C-alpha cells in the first residue's frame, strides 16, 4: 500500500473513457489518438501528440466535456505540438494558454471538414477575430503583448515538457552517440524530464538565469537533458529488500531503448533456444505442390521475431536517406477514395446546415459571410493499407560493380517507400523475411501497422543482415493475412522487395515458382494487390514475369530509379484487383 500511495502522489493515474471519444479524437487528428481520464485536480485537458488526458468529470459538474476532446485533437491535427515550439513555451504557463487559444481557433478553421458542426458553432470559435496563419505566428503572438481573449477552460492547455518527453521517447535512437550506437554503453544514461519542471518557477529557468556562475548551470542542464545523472532511487537501491515488501517509490523513469544500461558479461553463458520459446506463437501456412496439383496443409511454419544482429547495429546513414519529394508526389494518388467536403464555394449540392446558418445570420441582422454553401465529393480520403515485405536472405548480400550490395539497395527502397506512405497518412506495416527450411521461416518485424513512424524504425533496419534462404510463397501469404485480418482497409497493397531468387531446402525451380504464383493468386482473390520490386537482382526477367506477370513487376538497377517507375505499376495492380470478384478460390486454405 505504501508504494501504491506514493505512486498516486507522484503520477496521475489514467483510466479509459467512453469509446466514442477515441473515434472523435482520431477522426479530427487524422491519425490514431488515445484518450484517458486523469484523477488529478486540473480542470483543463492536455495532450502530448499521441494521448489526450481529460479532467475528472466531477470537476466539470459531472459531465464529460467533449469540446475538450475536439479542441485538443485539433491541436494534434494542426501540428501545433511540434518540439521547437514546445521548447520555447517551457515555464511560460500564461503564454502557453494564449498559444492554445490561437491554435485551437486556427485548427478548427483548418480542419473544418473534420470538426463537429456544434464545435464550429461555439461563440469562441465562430466569433474569434484573432486568427493566425501558422503555428509559428501563434507562438509569436502568444509570447508578445498583443491583447487576446481569455482562453476558455474547455480549450484545455498544453504541457510543453510532456510533449517534449514523448518526442525524446520517439527519437531515442538518435539521442545516442556513435560510441553508444556501436554497442559501448558503459557511460550511456537515459534522458529524463521531470513533471515538476512545469510552471513559471521552473527549475529549467532557474538554471538558465545566471549562465556565468561558477556552477555552470547551462552545463548542468545539458547534462540533465542528455542523462548524465541518475535518480537517487537508482543510486540508493536496496538489494536486500524482499520481494513483495513495501518499497517507497521516489520517481518513475522510462528507458528509451532496451539494453541501454546493459554491458557485456565477463564469462560466456548459454541462452534458451528462441525457437522453443516462440513455438506457441508460430503459424503454419500451406504450400502448393505444383507436381501433385494440391496443397500441402500446415507445411511452412512462420514465426515473428525482432530485428537483431550478433555484432550490433551498423551505420546506416548512407542507406536510410530521406525519400525524394518526387516519390511522395508519385505515391500521393494511390488508394484515394471519395469523401464529402462541406462549406465549399462550389459543388454539386447544397450544404443544408450551412444554408441554415446563413438564414439565421440574415434573420438576426448579422453580416453575411462567404457563400460557402455547397458540398462537394472529392477523392481525398486515404483508405490504403500497405504491407512491405523485404527479402533479407543471404543471396541479397552480393555486391555490384560499384561495391553496393543488393541488400542495402533493397533496404533503401523499402525505407523510402514506407516512410513516404506513412507521411501521406496510409497504414503501413514493414517486415523482412528469410528461412532455413520449411520448419523455420521468419518474419522480422520492422514496423507494425499500429506504430507511428519514429527513429526506432531506422534502428530496426540497422539491426538487419542478409542471412538464410527465401521461401517467397510463405512471405506472400503472411503479408496477405496481415492485410486482410489485421489492417482491414478497402484498398490493400502488398509490395514485395526481392532480388527475385526463390530458393530454400526442397523449395526451388518449378516447385518454388508454382507456389509463389499460387500465393499471388490467393492474394489477388482476397482483394489484395501485389507488386514485386526487383532491385539489382540477377534473376532472369522471363522467369520473374512468369511468376508475377509483366504488369505487376518492376525491375530497377538502383534505388534512385524508383520514383519514376513505381506509380504506374502500383496503380495498375490496385485497379486490376478492384475489378475482381472478392472471393477465395476453391480449396485455397488460409492460416488464421
């Protein structure tokens, strides 16, 4: 009980709120957002970019304040919580409230097609005269002396250190030095930010008040942010405490990367077999025997594993480069669907709610605004789920005449496609695959569909190495299962990045080609488009076209050729699948 009471005193406990608030917040923000209830005494809501924390309804007359959910979601959707802005608001509570007022108004206008009409009709939004054009302009107004209306309670507030803590957590890998990244963690410490650093009398400001003092507070501050010190709770940990005893809790810290505090053992030791521990999570997939013309049921055993290299992560700065803008332009039109846009100056039909507002304004003598009284249906909604399957088998380790391996080129292609589609708002999952016979096929998780893009994705890419063989059919069936059973969006695309060589124990020549071709038929019959990107491979083009078809195959010599050629192939694959009858072929089994 003592430990629990201390925890309650040092950190607010959050519980779940009604599910409709999750849908409202995610719809406005344009991405998945969680909503929780705080047991603290603050009457204002807040958000850190991923989670919205609402005040206890008992502090608001016993009712849920849905307006706070909409306001905080608008801050997330309008990119108001960027780290550079939050750093300037640390310790400035009144300026933060002024900033929230300006950004909620700006976000409501910017995201008007997503906002509830009842929220847009609120007087603080509808009659707002102080309107900015960007978050940077809102920050300058908030820090200046310009007169602004008082921020309503239901707008909530912003807690800069909470946002910065989340930002540091997402970019933990980049916070490590090159020495630490190479595996030397002897001096590695975890960056920490304390909740009690919030407020006008922030310790951060006190440290910066006299940068010329003998104690060098600026250096102390940098040391704290970079984790040069450890908490007293860790330094004075009592190893003699028995399990289950009442332990006082001083502060809770979250490690930003597993293994940061680990060091090499003095003597070698045996580790338990991963295959045995993960056997219960393995899934059996069928294979098509082209010679017997029938399926081999439960034939290939696939398990999901984490990315790992025995010699540690390697330097991938030359490989994992930012995608070019042309690639974003080419992929921007994939998987678009129609959605209704309200308050348009022109369109095919009237916006009845807007017409009613105009009639009320006219009857009450208010000045008539712009004639944005139409609704228009446009292809702007993104309903595309993408699974990227990267071939990381040993055959990709060969290098070309320039000394660049096929493996690195494929990683660069997969990284750029995945990052571009994630930036566009699509649901993206990335995995590598290799095998050692039919009993050990592995899917190496690089990014899950629910995960937001962060530096951790690049960290996992850096942990890959070309090993094993290629069981292409099983990798395609795994991606199809991922898209149809987990991601569940109308438009589904499986992109296979491979050197084109399908080979494993008892899996070669016509047997491997027949199974891969059958797996493609199953994917397309389920409504999943499949595209194969062959990067710098040595496989015969005729054999590849026999498996994938010329329309769904793109062969390039280097990653820089991707932007010019990828759009027609993906669009044609998606269009062909959309015209098929979505049914499973007779006798085609799926593991599930």
